C-alpha cells in the first residue's frame, strides 16, 4: 500500500490557521496606522523604523489574547502585511518631500515653481511595490534556506511571535508608551512651554527655555555655535532606545559636526560677516547648518553610499549567484518547489505589469517622450533590480538598508538620463526606493516565516496583494503634513519636521539643475564618506553624513535614548530591554507620530470648515 506523504501532510496541517480573514484585516489596518506614524517619524528623524515589531505584538494581543484562537503563522501573515504596507511608505517619504520643498523654494524666489503631479508618483510607487516583490521571490530559497543569511530583524520578530503570554504584557507596555507620548506631544503642540516670540524673531535666548520642541540650555555660558539644545520629542529618544549601542556612531556624527567643525569654523574666522553674506539666515546656527554642515553632510552621505556599493560588490556577486542557484533549485525541485513559491509565470507577468506601470508613470510627466520613457523604464528597472539585490544581501548580513543613498544615486542618474527633468527623475526615485524597501522587508518576513514553519507562497501572495496600498497612504500623509503649514504649505522642512532625506535630495537636484554646486564641501564630504564607508562597520558613512545634516537637537535626544538602552542592558540584561524597553519605546514613537498627524488633520479640516 502506497502512502502519499503530501496528502498526509495536508491533512495534518490543513486545519491550522494561517492565511485567514482576521490576519488579513488586522494586517491591513495595522499597516495603514504604522505607515502614517512612521511617515511622520521619517520626516522627523531622517531614517525609517521597522513596523514588524509593533505589528507582531498587537497581532498576538488581538489574535490570541482577544480572539483566543490565533496561531504563530497567522500572526506572521498579519505582520507581513502590516510591515509591507509600512515599508512602501518609507520609499515615498525618502523621496517625494524633495518635490514639495523645491517647489516651495522656487515659488518663494518668484520662479514659478515646478511642473509636477502626484499621479505619476503614485504610478511609479505602485510599479516599485510590484517589481520589488517579484524580483525578490526567486532568491528566498537560496538566501534563507541555503545561504542561511541572518536577517536579524526577522529573527527578532520570530522571538516576539513565539513569546506566548509575554505578548500580552508587551502590548500593555506599548499602550502605556503610546499614552505617555500622545499626552506629551499634545502639551508641546499647545505651546504652553515655549518662550514667547523666539520662533518668529529667530533670536536665541541667553539662558534657558523651550523653543518649539527643543530645550535651549546655553545658560549664557555655552556658545551658541555648539548648538546647546536638545529635542524634547519622546520619539527621538525612543528611536535611540530601540537602537541602543548600534546608534552611537550616528550621535558621534552630530557631535563631530557641532562640537568640532562648527567651533573650528567660527574660531578660524570662516563665519565672519555671515549676516551680510546670508541675509536669509536668522542666526549664526542657521548659517552654519545651512551653508556649511548641510552640503558637507550631503557629500558625506553620497560618498558613503557610493563606497557602500563598492564594498557590497562581493554581495552583488553573491546575490547574482544566488539568483542563478535559485533558478537551478527551482528547476530541479519541479512541482514540489512550485508548491512553496509563486510560479515562474506569475513572476514574469508581475515584471511585465510593473514595467508597464513604470513606463506609464514616466510618460505622464511633462516633457518626456515615448523613447525617453522606454529608455528610462529599462534603465530604471535594471538599476532597481540591482539595488534590490544589494539591499537584500546587505540586510541579510547586517540589518542595514542603505535606502537613502540609493535614492540619491537613482535620482542623480535619472536627472542625467532625462536631461534635468526633475519630475520624471523623481518617478524613478520613488519606484526604486519603494522596490528596494519591499525586497528587504519581504526577506525579513520570509526569514520569520521560515523559522515559524510558515508557507512562503502565502506570505508572497499577501505581500503582492496589499503592500501597494502603502504608496497611497504615505502620499496622503505627506500631503496632509505639508498643507498643515502656513498658507497651506511648509508643514515640513522646519525644526519640528526637518525632512532631512527630502532636504538632502532637494539640494542634490537643485545643484544639478542650476550647476551651482558647492564643490569644495561636496568633495570634502564625499572624501570623508568614502573613507568612512570603507570602515568595518557597515553604513558608517551614510550614518555620519545624515547626522551632520540633521538638526542637532534631534540627534542629541536620540543619543540620550541610546545611552538609556546601553545603561539598562548593563543593569538589567538584554532580556529586559527586549521584553520591556522595546515595546515601551515603540509605543512612544507611534503615540507621538499619530498625535502629530491627527493634529495636522484637525487644523486642515478646521481651516476648510471656517472658509466654507
């Protein structure tokens, strides 16, 4: 008598909850909420925060704690959808704000603004979500099952999902953090703590006080040019609490900028006459930041990103080998392999659909011909696939995703190809960022699924089916936050929401477009970035460059959070940080972000009603 092992396995696992309506609905709802929250966080901090941890904690609390019937693989579907929707937003928020900022700057200068529309960006973002998913599917078996890459975030989420009863405790800590942060953000928004008139005049106080969301502590003793301010945002501190020791190099970059370079510039006389040379700057801090440290930081960021590509060359070769091996494995596996993965014909159809949308998005931009759109689609897709391979391999080895550097390189490349057509270049930038984010996120999720015994094809189905929603959500959040500013614009690119990635990208676009490039600072920063990028610590050049560019109060607050994590880890042990500190910090981030977005929405709606 023959025993069909497949049939037996199907009977044994057929009733086990995995891809359920509850998991899908919860994943979509959490994905939308996390997308909005982390769009706000990225505009403030300049880097993204994975949403899988929050989604897994809440998934356990709701699926198992409330419904009393959730399983680990069902929760895995929930966090796969939620993190995919959230990650699509990251690709948008790293690129699109540059268009808002540049358009406003040109209009303020009386140059008429940019000719651009949101629709090509939406189409490009959806194309990136599709291509990023289908390109990474063939690499799963090789990278996860054969090469056994670590994918640290995927392992961490597995630990949370397996936590059992501890999941309820983590959900309660997340709720506590959310409540504290939401209340504190409301106090900051009320303006009760601020020094009257400082934000309007730009003149810093001589002693001590709150300016916006920052605490000034010069006390008349500390020179203003060392930036004696720290952010009162709990989000900044909480981001450091999540990162711990690994975030300290980022803090060192801010200290290098403001405690070494800035004092040197002042004492060497490089800032003399700054008020005459830059009448648009309100104070010395603004001059040093905008005219010196920002271009130096951008150069460091680009140099670090380029060096990262060079350093990752072995990873590129390894990823290409993985792709070849994956094809051979699939061929050798026959039907059994096809049962685990999306079929090849689906990948081909997905590629055709993604490239068609890529082409349509490019063609929708003013001044782009059919031939240019076709060339841009081919070049953009090849670069997108290559960047996705690099990032997937880098994420698997180090958990670092150099998305910001890839965005700068992508837009610079396409600015040349499209002959300085900013909107068309940005379509490619959005698509590439969304795609590489999806690739890295999906591999992390598939690693979690592999460790839990989930079926990869089910994760791949939900990733493809739902993550493109994140593009729409993020675009809406960015637009709402922008129109919350005075006169319906300028809601970010300020001290509260500096949008550092968008500002850096805007500066690069502007320099290429006008030919007015601060060559000395870019070259110096690029040299620093290349040297740091060659260091043993992955992503060091990008981290230092971003820290130079970001307002120091945010970096300082982030550093305090890192030290809190390090101190608690030494005093209480790693388990305390994992089970107590991480969910509390995640709640602090989400609470402030959603309160900020909610306040912006309220202001806009109130304004519309008053005008009506």
